[in-house]
């Protein structure tokens, strides 16, 4: 795992994936104006930027946990349309939780997240030396469940009262993908994200 202040870029058929790790985050938030940050992160509302700054001030990482994310940029417009990456990354145990989001409905249902997730999982297993990737989703999130199953994840069970949604603790489905499973599937499922 190399540490750098210049973001790595992965590439899929329709996307660029721009790296965002703690070092890059610190550099951005201390050297750029609010308007530059809004454009870089793809935020529409100033409140979203303030929330991000507050998370940074309170500390994204500890000795035990870190993150490694990627912004999704549309190749045609080079605009940030979403994010995909690893949070709750515990390097000493070679595991991380994967998360992803497309910011606008116009980008959903087109297979973009399938492309992005494949590249991010390849990066995680190949570059971050992960052994286990976990995903927690709401049982009613059918598109996310389909995406994970398509990507080789197996359902492990229900984690009760796991996330607060609109003030209510909701259960989460826990799914995972292990390195040996990834190795069997990578040739057929995961487009290796090319570094550019």
C-alpha cells in the first residue's frame, strides 16, 4: 500500500475512479476553498460540505480503523456522480466494509455501480491486501442486494438494530466476499480497474 498525496485513478468502461484516502483528504480540506471543495466532492449543498468538514475535524480514522474511497467521475463530463470504497477498514485483520452511492437518480439502473464496485473490489484485494470485504444493507434495498449477489457476495445473516435510519434503529443484512471467492470470480466478474 503506497502512501501518496496524489490520488490514484482507476478506469472502467464509463468511469474514472479517483482515490480519496486520509492523507489526500487532509490535503484537500486544508488547501482548497469551499467552492473548490464543493466541485471536487460533487456536493450540491453547502450543508453537505460542512458535515464532511466536521467528520474530518472529529477524526475519520484511529490507530485501528481507516478508509480508502473513490469518487466516481463520468468519463464524458468528468463530473463526480457518486462514490464507492472501503470504510471501517481494519488493516491488521485484512478486512473492510464496502459502501457505495450514486448521487442522482439519472445515473441509477445503468450498471455504473457494477463497473465501479468491480474495480474497487479488485483494488481492495489486489492493492490493499484485503481478505474479507463486508457489506451491510437494509433488507428492503433490493438493487443493492442484487448488486452484491452479482458481485459474488454471500449472505451471512441479520445484524439487529445496526443502523439508525430516520431516528429508528434498523436491522441490516450482512453479506461478505472472501479473497478465495474473489480469486475464483475475478476473471469472469471483475474488470480489473486500470490505473491511469
